[in-house]
């Protein structure tokens, strides 16, 4: 083939993305121009992505998945794009976020901090700044982390938003983050969230003790085809699971957690009392 550039997938994550794109395209016998028609661009753009002269965008990765039949698979280009863009995140989390943006139901349990999808930008920035002061991340990474959270939140604002069920350990609302004004605004945000027609907010009190089924945060997603995805993480690692044998026990545990937690009305009342007592 004339002017065919040899690719080195080990040169960079972008180079690996481009090399795999070329390999899958050629396996189907498509020229760059033929593939370009399927993804809505030009053959020149396909060439630039394959040779890593241009980085992929999220819309391009999704269209490539549609054309190549890799949507929602472990080999999806969207998943690879997210891992490239957010490589500093825990393993598995970029993959989880790809599912999160398409979920019809989201169940969350959090300990210690307000769940990310419910955080105000100021609360999220205070958490990120704390990591910067400890030397865990750079200031640039902190800004990227907050911007990424805003992207996740924006993806849930749609004509038919997902049903969101959130259980927070009592520590989430009692642990002061960012000072009085930041925490006051965050607690107000929780109360507003509880008023939404697609939400359910509950607080798991300290005194449920050993009846709390989880000791780590848990995320459970229901996808449009009614399959479920679970994501759980430790301090050092995150893991996505779609196997029903692993997901269903978590769902059972979540139902048990909800039964042990305060109702939404009592949870909001408690949040408002904590807010009044914020020093």
C-alpha cells in the first residue's frame, strides 16, 4: 500500500488507540474512506487518528464503537478514550463512568464524603485541594478531577433522567468539608436533590452498627436493557463487574441497607438539623 505508515502502538496511549482502530478497520476490509462514511468524518481524519497525529474525541470513539460493533464491550473505544483522558483515576472508574452516562437507574452508597454526583463544585474543589496539599495529586490534576465530575453530572441532565437512589452514611453529612459556607451550600444541595421526582435520598445512621451491609462505597447501575453493573473500590483500586453472580448479592445488600436507613423525609429533616448546627 502506497504511503502506508508503520504504527508503533507502544509509543503512547494515543498511538495504541490508533493502531487498534486500524487493525479492526482493516480486519473488516474497509478503506479509510469507507470507514469515514460510517463514522461521519473524512478519510483524512481517520488517517490522522490512526497515526496519532490527532487525538480521538469522545463522539468519535462512540461512533467507532457503533461501526465496529464494540459498544459496551471490554474492547470499546469509548472505554479506551476515557482511560487515556482520565488515566490518573482508579482502575475501572473510566469504564464505570461510560456505563453511568447511559444508566436508567443509579444506586449509590457512600461513606465519609457526599457522593460525587451530588457534590457542589465548591465541595468537590475543597476535596481536590486537600489532596493537593497532601501531595497526592497536582493542582492541574485537581482541576481536571473537578471538571470531570462536572461532566459526569451534566451527562445525567437529559429528557429522561435516571432514577437515582442514594444512601449516605451519617458521616457524610457530619464531616465538615471546605468550611461553613461550602458545607452549608452542600447540605442545601442535598435537600434540593431530595425534592426531584427521580430521586430518593436516605441517611444510614451510625447506630445501625453491624446491620450496615457495606464497609466500602458501592455503585450499582441498571442499564437500558435491564442488565446491571456494579462498581466498588478500595483506596487503591476500583473494579467493574457485570456478572450477575457478583452483582445480585450487592443489590440484595443495598435493599437491606435501605430498610435499615432513615426514610427520605426523616433524612432531609436530619440534614436540615445538621445544617442549622454547622458551626
